[in-house]
C-alpha cells in the first residue's frame, strides 16, 4: 500500500505521499544525476534549465557548477515547485536560480536562450515525447546541449524488469536505440549515449546545430 502510494506520486507529486516521493527522489537520483552531469560539459557562466525538476536537487547541483551563470527549473507539479524553491531558496534570493510551474510542452522561455537543458527521470511521463523534445530544442541555443537521464532502461536479459512500474504508471522503459531515434527525429545533432553497466543507467546527450 505504502509502496504503491509512493510510486504513483512519481508522475505528478501531490499531498503527503508526494512530499515523501520528492524526498525519496532527491536522495535516490543523487548518484544517477552526478554520473550523468559528467556528460553535460557545464561551462562557467552558462544558462541552464532542468526540466521536470522535482524536488530541485539537480537545480542545486547545477547552481554549484555554473559559477556566475543562472539555473532555471520547471515542473508541472505545484508541490515540486514549492519544494524545489525551498531547497534552492538562497540561490533564488541572490538571483542565481529561478523555479517555475510549467509543462515541458510549453516552456515559458525565449527561443535560443539556454546553453544546457537537463531532464532526469522525467521523459517517460511527457505527453508528446517528439513534440516535447522539439520544444526543448527551441529554447536551446545553437551548440547548446540536452542531457536526458534514465534509470528505466530496457534490459534484454530481463524483459520483465520494469513491468510492475510500467503497468502501475502507464509508462514504458526506454531503449538506447529508441531514445537516439527520437532525438534524431526531433532535429538534434551529435547524439551520443552512455550506459553505466553496473546500474543499467542511460545518459543521452544531443546538441542543437
Ligand atoms: C520521477 S520525477 C523526477 C524528478 C527529478 N528530475 C529527479 O530526478 O529527482 C518526475 C518529475 O517530472 C515531472 N513531470 C512529469 N511530466 C511533466 C511534464 N509534462 N512537464 C513538467 N514536468 C513533468 C513530475 O512532476 C516529477 O517531478
């Protein structure tokens, strides 16, 4: 019962179980995010956006990495915006971070305005994956990079690995080839994938021409 309530709140955290889920995501995605940010090529002074920012830990990590730069976070869950803002309140106060409620499908930002966009463990939930990848491409600057991060990677040796979560949440684990193809179709260039074999994690990076 507790497990089910918690897992349900990965989609759009809300209420008591949402708060617990946010705490658990901040903790549980810490190592995954650190590993993937190693492929982000973060430049001092860059302008970064974390899509589906959840409890805001990735925003916090990006703030530490961008120096004089600025970091935005968006999430469509008001509770996530509240919790991520609380975690990043010092950076928000000094103008280094900005967290907003928004959907990945309609980003409240100008075109060509970000050097880096990250999206950790959120792609599965997006309503229109191709359109949403194009929306991210719109806000990236020429040469800007998207970093997509996944824990739910299909395992050919264990096809049922993600079945309980997939059935519970109505989502699908990704494949390396499937992610590459979507990025290509959305118009990205220099698409690269990295797999951390010991955990089965996937990080895909792609750039705007
Ligand atoms: C599993 S959580 C991951 C949160 C965070 N990135 C992390 O790694 O801890 C998925 C997040 O994506 C957000 N999300 C899902 N669909 C979204 C959408 N269409 N637009 C914006 N945020 C979305 C959810 O509200 C949730 O906070």
